[in-house]
C-alpha cells in the first residue's frame, strides 16, 4: 500500500522500475504532465486514477476528484485544460443510483472547470473486486505561453506560495469513514486550481519557476521532490502555514503532520522574490484564494532538504511521507 501513497516508496517504484523501462535514458525531471509535439504543436498530457473510499464525502466525491485532479495536474504544469477522457471500472452490484450520482458530479465539475469530457471506456468486474468504483481520467491541455515550469529554474531567494489551508481533504476522508470519534465541520477542498494558475501567470509570468498540487503525500512530499530535483533547500515558517483547527486537532490525535496530508484543491508555486507579492495579490483576488500565503523561501543550504522553522525558534526536517497513513484518499 505504501507504494501508492505518493511518498518515498512511490518514488522508488517510479524511478527504479517505470521510468528506466518506459522512458529510456531521458534525464527530464518527472512532472505532473508530459509535453508531446503533435504536428509541431506542443500538447500537455496527463493521466490519473481515483480510488477514494467512501465514494462521496463532505465537499466532494470520486466523480469530482476525477475531473479536478486531472485539471489540476495540467494546470500546475503550465497548461490550460482542454479535454478529458474517462474510464470507469465498476463492480458488479453497484447501485445504478450511485453511478448516476457520480456521473452527474463529474459533469458538473467539468462545467465548473470549463473542460470537455470527450470520450471514455467502461469495464465491469466481479463483486468485491473494485471497492464499488474506480475511475481513470486522461487529460490534454494547451501550454500557457508565459509559463515554463521546471525545477531546474528554481533559485535561492525564490519564495514559496501556498494557495490555502492544508490537509482538509485527507482528514475529511478519514472522518467520513467513521474511524475517529470526532465531530468537525470540515469539507474536502476539491476544486480546479486553474483560476489560481491563470491569475499568477498573468501577474508574474516567467517569474513563476515551478508549481505542484500537493495531493498524495501532501505539501511535504511535493517540496521534498522539488528540493531533490533542484538541489537546493526549502525553508518554511510554521507560523505562516494555514491549517484549520479541525485538521490540526485530528493530526495531533493520530500523530500525523498536516504537511503530509493530501489536498485536492490547493497549489504551491515557487516565484522569484521580486514578483512574490504581486503573485500573492493575484491569488487573493481570485475566488477561493483569500487564505493564500507566502510560507517560506528557497535557500542554498541545507541542499536537497526541507526545513520548517517552529513556533519556538527551532527548526525541524520534514521528509517525504513514509508508509501509508491515509489509504484511498484520491
């Protein structure tokens, strides 16, 4: 299970097996979408699978996740989402009303994200073999001319922007399973982050070095991957991290760090220092971006490491997620 959690085991699986055999000797950094030349036109392509349990939860459902997750992978790669193809793996005995509800949720999310669902496939497997429903979505997008997202462009002094509170999605899923005796008014943050990307690209353009939507493994894993790819250190200020009290409380009970909890409607951006305030103001002016913060900066040392400055004046190292504390969250 740890190999699907988005942390160290996932990275080893991709780098040790998939990348060498499928991608050959390419030295390009791994990103959330690939760029393909089609008749001399650059096209962004991404794909993702969704296996959340339960299928629906406060603030969202697997249908919405399939659209928003695909849109977001394109957006943070510097592309405008254009079209999505979906595949349904359905378990025999799945109530037709549940399937219809999820297809409607998917259609509504696509309309909100201004992306077209243009095709797909359906398979049915035996009862008990698919947790009711799995969805795979493949998206294509058109690159935003002003953006070049590359970890190798990151420089010491760049600022780390976060679009909003972390951990809402992962803890909402956990509470929806009834595994914790906690009552909380918490909802998943699933949504398209393309409006944020569009806003900061218009404000900062080429000053945006890198972006990511911190899903499995959370903010910590995303920034550790960046630190490793760019060879620099990332320093975060704990006081600047937006975390809802319900998320903080649940994490304290479970011994988890909110920085390792999955998000489905947030994005992180590394922006040149001189454009950071302009980019932040652009997110603040975008619906849903009122809680955006500058949470840290890129430093020369310690290389390839993520540090957090604590409320008490010390620092702690934040590593990639190890294990699988919250299975089936996206």
